[in-house]
C-alpha cells in the first residue's frame, strides 16, 4: 500500500479516534442528566438539581464538539475514499440518513431541555431529556450498522465487480448489526460513567462525605456497573460472530499462527487447552483456522492482537470492580466510602475510554486490507489524489488544538463544580 493510502487511512483513524469519545459522551451523558433530574423531582434534594444543570451544560459543550468532528468525518469519507462511496453509497446512504435525522432530533430536544427548565412542565421537561438520550443512542446505532455492513456485507449482488440488485433494508440486517450496536452503546455507557465516577471519587478523596459528590458518584455507578457486567457477555457473542464470518480477524485477535483443533487460549501465563475452540464455536474440539490458512498479504496488522488484549484486560478489570462495588454496597447497605475503593475508582476512570479505543482498533484494523470485507480492498477505495500529507498534517494540528480547548473548558467546569460543592 502506497504512502497516499497510508496518509488517508491515518487521517480517518485519528479523526474517528477523536470523534468516538464525544459520540460516546453524547450517548451516555443525557442518561445521567435525566436521572439526576428525576431524582430531584422525587426527593427534592437540591444536589440533584445542581447535578442535572451542570451535567446538561457539559453535555451541550461536548455535543457541539462531537457535531463538528462528525461533520468533518462525513467530508473525509467522501474525499479520501471516493471509490468506497461509489460502490457503497446506495447502501450506506439509508443508515447515514437515518443517523442524520436522529442527530437533528437530539439537537432539537437538547435545546428544549437546556432552555425549558422554567418554561416546560416537569414531565415534559424530563421527556425532552429522555428523547435526547434515545436520539443519541439511535444516532450511534445507525452509524454502527453501516460499519457492521462493511464487516459482513449483505443486500446486493456482485456483477462485473459492481453492486447490483441493491436492497438497503436487507443490508441493514447484516449479521454483525446486533452485537456491534450493543457493544458500542454499552462501551459508551461504561466509558462515560466510569470517567464521571472517577471525577467524583477524586472529589470525595479531597472532601469525604460531600453529599453532592456522593450523589453524583451513585448515579454514575448506577450506569457503569450494569454496563461493565453486560459487556463481557456481548463481547463473547461478538467473538462468535467474528469466528463465523471473519476467521482471519479471530486468528489475528488471538495470535493463532496455525490452524489448530482444540485451540488453546492464554489467560495471562496460563494456557487453557480447547478454550479458544469452545469460546468461538461452543465445542472444545472444534478446529480454529490460524493465520497460516490465509494469504500473508491479507493478514491484519499485529496491533490487532495487542489492542484485543488491552480491550479484554481493561474490560475484565472493570467487571471485577463492578462486582466488588456491588458486594461493598450490599455489605454497607449503601455507597462505599473506603479510601482504597475510591482510589481504585479514580484509577479506573480512563479505562473505559482506552478499552473503547482499543475495541475500535480491533474492529477496523482487523478488517484490513478490506474496506468492504471480501468485496473492496482499501487500496482500491482510496482517492488517487496526491499530496495527502498536507491535509493529514493540518487536520492533526486542528484536532490537537480542539482537544486542548475542550480539555481546558472541561477542567474549568470540573473545578468549578468541585469548588461549588465544597462551599455548599
């Protein structure tokens, strides 16, 4: 693959890596802000009202950044990979259009929620917030379905290298749709809620017993815990679908060099015979195809294996933390306050985002060298235009600047929230 294709792939990679963080926040933060308002309406406690207002303002800032980065991605897809759009435009146009509708619905109801505190009836105001959350999840689902189709394409017939008899509805029914959508939404909930929990765990380490931060931590954990516990189950389902439809990706994920019956799986330093076969096919004696069964030119980059280990490792730690937290809550009949547990919650804060980014690498890089799996290679999808190093460099600088601004704004917001809670 030439340098121009690498620049095009690199620009899409860092653009997606940047955007996915804000997309995840757009899915999960509305759930937290609505939950805080519901708790305020039910209990009358002012801390929940303050939480709802502050989380709503943070959601608005991050939604705006996500909108900008998502728009840039749409242009990049057409400019950097025009041959992909030429082949697939008639199919992915439907989910992308539905995503656009969901996005605008989210924007409209977010505006109503932000400016309707004193103008809308309580139930109507909560309904607006709930529609923000539902629209955010729907937006992510439709984009993810387009990606799922790229991994397991359906709904067309190939004739002389072109797609004919196109059925966009059938294409959206790709077998990868269910697990990718569930995996993506759960990852968004887990990553966002764990980060929020870490912020308020840090505040409680500074000021133990703060009602504001205990309330915030409780709501964040109410989202993080079920997400962390459900994610390994969905991940197992995803692995079985990969084994069935993308055996080369499975071999790359597990570092299986040779086709093997009773294929083992390594858990740290321990190798369990037959476990990979059982996890992939439900049969410990099943044969799993290794990298040697495929042309070397089709092998994904070795980073897929490392990213897979990071994703699984951090996801397992998050699930363990969720189980320990549930045990502590049961024993104390309330939210834990031990400093060791608060420190663990703080340290685990970035884990959800890192695992989410690693999972994206597994999904996208593991599909290479195909843009549409088994149909269109990335080298054939990229633009013939030269000089792609220039937009690669310029956009990287723009994203770095935007990341610095967002970090500064959100750091100021967190400090302001913490200081206000401490004064209160």
